[in-house]
C-alpha cells in the first residue's frame, strides 16, 4: 500500500518546499523532482502486475489477438489505437509494454496540464488519490484518452484552440467517449462562436460516420438498455460538485482571461449537468464513465483556490494544508474501504514477480 503514497508525499513535499513560481513548461527543462515524478509514475503505472479492476480483461485482449501483421492490424483496428498497442505487446512485450506506453501518454498529459496551473505540485497532489491511483491503474484505455484530454486542456490554456480539437480527437481513437469533451471548445471565445460550432458539428459527424456509429449502438445496449450500477458513483460525483460550486460562487476571484473563464464556466456547468442525469438514468455506470473526463476540473480548481480565496501567506498555507488533508483522506479512504480496493492491494511490480 505504501507505494501509492510515494507520488502523494513527493508532491506534498514539493508543494511546501517550492516557491510556487511557474516553471518553464518544456519537458527537457523539468527539474530533477519533476523527472523523478515522471519516471516514478510511468514505472508504477506501466509495470504493475495484476493490479487494477480490469487487469484480466486487458490481458485477455492481447491473448485474443492472433498473428496479425502490424500494418494489417492498423487497418483492421481503424480508430482503435489501443488495439494497435496490443499488437505491439503481443509481439514484443506482452501487457507490460502496452501498459507502459499508456502510462507514458497519461503521465505526459497529466504533468503538462498540471504545469499550466499556478501551483503545479498542488495540482499533482490533487490528482493522485483518484485520477492516478484508480483511473490510470484501473481503466487503462480510458486513462490514455483522459491523458490526451489533459493535453488538450493544457493547449487551450495557451490559447491553442486547434490543438485542443486535435488532442481530443486523438484521445477519442483510444476511448470514443472522449468526443463528449469536443463541443466545449466553442465556449472558449465569444468571437466566431457560430463558425466554431459549425466546425465542431462537421468534425463530429465525420468521426461518427467513420468510427463511432457501431460504438454508440453498443454503448446504448450495454449501459442504457441493460442498466449497470457502479459502486461509489455518487461519492465520485460529489468530489466534482464541491470544487465546482466553489468555482462558480467565487468566479471573480480566479485570475483567468475572459476566453478561459468562459470555457471553464461551461466545463463546470456541463459537469454539473452530467451529475444531474443520475436522477433520470438507471445506469450509474454510464454516468460514472462519462464523468471521468471532468476529473481535471478538480485539478484546475483546487490548485487555484489558495490564491483565489486568500490574500495573506498564512491563509494560503492553511488552504494548502486543508486541500492536502482532504486529498490524503480520499486516498486513505479508498485504499481502506473501497469495494474494489483488494484488486490494488498489495501492489505488485512486474520485474520482481518472476
């Protein structure tokens, strides 16, 4: 269990130690601590052994792939890049190669997004209890999609609208539900909103015709026609609602440009609307899987709250300690009491298992 606390303790220490000045965002300019975090997360997520709720499912997907040529496989699994990774894993490294590649993409996305926040280490700390520990180690394919979504959000922080669209579309080739995030880009600016809306609709229709039609029919059949329930969905939804309400109430105190403020207001409102669907849909699993794409709002909001709601260094420190304690309790509670935590404990590392 202690291994799950390493990235949390490291990010807590660096949150308290650093002066919180924004560092350069280029990967090659990361300090040693960022490199240590990056390597630790990639190895911890990528080389886990029999850890995660869907471990057997992902492992069986590799076993089910027969001798298919890489080029033929890429054509056959169009729009399904994860299956292409399985082809690589089947030939050269089994599930550990697949998981390591996925961990690399997820971690790049996570750290890129965290580095756009005014307190990047606090942003990492907030991500560890659920996004890193549960999602990255449990929902491998969707975690890659979320990694690309976070790359998209990082690009949007710098005003790159088309990069946002590109990264979301790439993410959708790993898990098609990521496309749900795409239309929100029209709210990034008050200008050219009609043009952007038209562009997003056209792109969505093209992708739907190419790779999403079969997926949508399967999604409706699995999650809506035959309701499936997920334990803890309400708790995970509440984890999004709390920071969302704080953000909406104190929006004027968050130092954001107008386009970015517009985007995050609609991002938060859409997340709250998704939570409201629990009142009308029988399948909590459908909402739970969709809500994963709104987990970055916890990173965005919690990491900005100390500066938004405080004026003195002392009150900012109090907020940092409160957010750290809150995040630590989430991690501890999940490891001790979650119904599926036994699939994560004990943590087993591949090179030392055989």
